[in-house]
């Protein structure tokens, strides 16, 4: 049984971390479909 969970991550108010660093961090927990932060 193959279950696909789409991980849409919203990170608020983190200006000091660039997108690539955030993606590398969250990819430890699985695939990222979308990463949002303001």
C-alpha cells in the first residue's frame, strides 16, 4: 500500500534563513511539495 502525503510547509517570519537552507532542513523529514515563508 503506497500512501503519498504531500508536505506543504509554511514557515512564518524567518528572514535570516535562505530558501535552500530551509529546504535542506525540511527534506530530512521527506519530500517537500511547497515551502512558504514571508
